[in-house]
C-alpha cells in the first residue's frame, strides 16, 4: 500500500479541526469530530491512534478525509450520513440519506419510556411504532423488552428496508416492519383481536412554512416527508391521536400513546388527546426544558 508522508497525529487532527471550523466553531468540538472522521476512514479506534506519535495515512484514506471535509463544510452533509451509523440507546444503527437521522431528544424520551416500563419487562407487550423511519424507537424497545412484540410502520420503502437491515444486524426477531400509511394497512396485517398496549411515534410535525428556516444539513439531506406536515405541522398528529383508541387494548393496564411534538404544539396536542378520550395527559420536556413528548393514558 502506498502511503503519504507520515504525519504527527496531533497536527493532522488540528489541521482537520481548523478546516471544520465553519461548521464546528468550537475548537474542542471540531477536534472531536476530526477524531471521529479519522477513526472512520482508518478503521481504527481513537485509543489505537492516540498511542502513536506518528500516523501513516494512505492516499486512499487521505482522499476519504478530503471528501468528508468537503461534504461537511461545503455540502452540509450530516455527519451521521458520512459515518453511516448512529448510536441510539446503546444500539449502533445504520443510517443513510434520506431517512431521518435519530435525534438526541428522541433518544431521551425513549429512555424515559424504557425506565417507566421496567415493571412490564417480563410481560409480552404489544407495541406499535408509527413513522418508524430507521426503526430506532422500535428497535430500542424490542431490545429492551425481548418478551414483547413490536411492529414498526412507515410509508417510505427506503426507510423500511433500512429498519429491516438494522433489525437483522442486531439479531432482533421480536420486531417486524411493514408498509402502512399510519394505521391504514394494519387491518390487513393483524388479527382482529390484536390490539396494542403501547403506541409510540416520532411523526412529521414541522409546518411547511418552517422549512426555509431549517439548517441546510436538514433541509437538503433529510426526507421532507419525515419532517413536514400540513395544518401547522399537526396533520399526521391529529390522525394518530384520533384513531389511537381503536388500536389500543382497553383491557391493558398500560394503554398509552407517546408522541413527539414541536415545541409550540403542546396545547393543541394535549387538547386533542383529551377530546379523543384520554383521561390522563402529560407533557415531558427534553433536557433543554423544551416540551418534547405528549403522553396520553
């Protein structure tokens, strides 16, 4: 293998971080991303790289680094798409454009849900994940509750293929992904008595007029169908909530809906929950103190 001149690894990381400054102005954060890129292109963990004063980078690896920097800085490609993976509640998931990249905020509320459900860990829950995307929520719940059965649905074929690929890679056999426009195709895939203990969803909830204000890394790369909804971002949320009682098991001690929302949607979503027959409605904030999920029981 032909190598370029051997470089001091700290200088290489520093040079990469300097080039990443337009996207990551915080120097410490830029260096962290530089390390991640270097790990990615060399296939070596940082612990292996950092023990060396000098590092030999092949011509191919140098080209890969250059491509990654251009994609990040000039093309605004999300880092997750460049790395091809994302971490979600301890699982490493494959991710590719244009499927929605799992967010930290989503991971936080799913983690809170898992904590609340510990008393049901040894019960065979039936869980429905609407707008599953990469399958991150469905896969995390299937992993945490191995006795339960999880169904993830989406209308995007590419997202469904990615979710199925993630399930196979993780060896999760208690989760199934099907094509459906929310609940529309469930009657054809489920037995009449097959109702759910829990419905979870991170649906599109951004209003069309907000599209122009999104970061280029989001607007240019991620599927608008996974982001944008009509009616001030509430079109799919309304359908999900209004039809949820028909698919929840009224005999279940759980019988809940967890739905991620935009920060301005707390009022209308909570009101819609109450109007649809949910006797107890709760709002959870994310770690930044922003309303993030509405729970209907």
